[in-house]
């Protein structure tokens, strides 16, 4: 079968690899759609991010949907032809963090397309996957498999809201309105945020943010002082989500968050210098958020029931044969948000 393999920075290849073998308690899935994530771009452009580097050829991708093609001998509850969203999260369920319910911190996590461990965990950008039954989440008949592949980035936003401890009735700022930031805004609407202000440096993501529920959008590239009015009286936002990975955005959020506000850092942008005096004086809670686990099922439920409409996030879908072009397009933030690859080029899984 064909797979999209990253060998090093600027060395991404569409290659033939061995097809996976099916275990008796597993599912063989024909991959339908895969969304290109920021981490995929980091691997393709730079060979990794931070201290994480590619040390061996690795298939990329973790935002995927597909169709069940065959079942292991001991599988029940699924049938051939069922359409599914596929969770990339495969914790061991037995380490101390899994036992505490912190599956996203599993000591033996096998998360698709990750160079964190060595040997690396191969990704899902390939024509067929063998998955565990626990990874498969049924997709409603009316939902396209393209939209179903958004369950993973939506899960990231849902987990970030969990880390914030609730947003019901709160004034919320979101900086960075790419796919994760925009889907986070849609989730904030479901979670009962009273007012959502979205900030970015480009109009395309801000239009998406508005369509998914932002009450106000601010282009900080065009108007650097647009959030100044929210600095009065020590800050106006109860909760802020920083989804761009930008130090400038993080500092802006600290300026406009209210005392004892909660600032959740979603985006990864490398090490930063923090104004500790400001954090201490305002008693700000600075919280990280990392991946997800249980939230994946909720994300699929929201998409299935139409409680979140992810279609505005998807700007481009290219066939697998044009994967390199898809990555180039995904890197151009002036004309794309979520770029997906269609792995079934005949459209049979659409």
C-alpha cells in the first residue's frame, strides 16, 4: 500500500510499504481522509519541533477517518462497510497515569505520527490501517468522512476547555484562530461561554472564527491596539486560550486577562520568556493542555448531532497523489486553514 513517509526536513515521500496484518481483536480500515496538522508541517519542514527530531523514516498523520474493510475473528459490535472516525490515542491503560485517568500522559503512549519515542510511532497517512476496536467511533450517515476527520482537532479544543475548568457565563479570549482555535470557539459556544473574542493576524482564520461563533474578531496585524480597551481595570477576560504558539499573543493575553483569570496555552511555539511579576501580581493561573483522550468520543458526538459544524474549517481537499502539493498549501496560511488528503482517490469512501 502507499503511505506518506517523512525521512527528514524537506524530505517527504509517497512510498509503497507493506500492508498491515490484522489481529483477531482488531479492525482493518480503508483510510478515507486525513487532515494535515501543525505537527505534521513541523516534521515535514523542519524535521521535528523543539527537542523532538525524526531519527528514522516515519509515516505522518493522525487526523483520519475511514471505512471498516474487515474484522478480526474475535471482534463484535462492528461490521464491514461502517464509516468511522479514528482516534489516534492508544494508551497502555496500565501505567500509573492511565490508572489515574490521565491517559494523555501514558508512559507508553502510541500516538500516530509521533517522533517523541524511539522507535517512532508510525502515522496514519496511508491507504490502510489496522486499529484497535477502542479507536473506532461510528459516524452518522449524514456526516461526511471529511468532516469526521475533524474529530481529532476538535478533541484538542474540548480538552483545553476541560483544563480551563469550565467557561459557563465567562468572558473568553482566543488568540490564534487556525483549525484548532476555530474549532475551540465552536466548542466554547457549546460550553456556554457568554462572550468570545477571537484574535489573529490574518482575515481568513478570523472569518472562520466568526462563522463558528466568535462574537468579535480582531486582526492584530492590522490594528495592534485593538484589544487595548480590554486592559482597563486590570483586565476584562475571565479565561484566555492561546492557540497560536506565539509569545506576542501570550503576552497580549496576560495584559487583558482579569486577576485570577485562567490562561490555557494550547499552541506549541517553543520556549518563551514570561513576565513573572505580572503573573504573580494578577494571580493568573497558567495552564498547559496536551492532546486529549475521552474527549474524542464527545467530539464525534458533537459532529454527528450537528452541535458543531466543522465545514468552514476545511478549505482544501486534495487526492493522495497530490500529497506534497497539499503540504505546501497547508503551509500557506494566507489561503488555507485545514487542508485534507483524500486517500480513496476514487471517492468510494466519501
